[in-house]
C-alpha cells in the first residue's frame, strides 16, 4: 500500500525498523493514512474499470462497505474523500454506512 524500504541509517523515528538476529537490517516507511486511502480508491477504480462516481447506487454501497472494512473512515477526512470519489455527498456516505449497520 505504498510503503518504502530504506537503509536503517535513513530511518526516522516514525519508521518501522526491522531486525534480524538482534541486528537492525531494514527500515520501512509507511505512507500516511490519507495516502493509503488514495491508493485503496485507485485500486478500487481499477477493479471496477473506471471512476467510482460512474457506478450505480448498489455498487457504491458495496464500495462503502469495503472501504469501511478496510478502515477508510478512521482516516481524517475519510468520509469527505470517499464522497468525492463516489460523486455523492457526505450525507449519502453516512446513509450507506447507517443502512449497513441497520440491516
């Protein structure tokens, strides 16, 4: 999902340093969560064969369920980002989420 492998000497405090047999060997820089959401949305567009805004309502509801399962709405401005990608309002995204919880 967009992680970057680094030499241990280039690691920042928020990078994940991996050790092998007690020795640091590699650092992994994870993308910001908002960047991960962009990657997920791009992958979903590839899966659906085009912009998510062109999908019908049922498919958009499926996308929202999938994104919720992947934690997309835990990201700051996640609902706004998803609403924009789907071509719907934030209110509609919340309705899709609430409809699923009520079912």
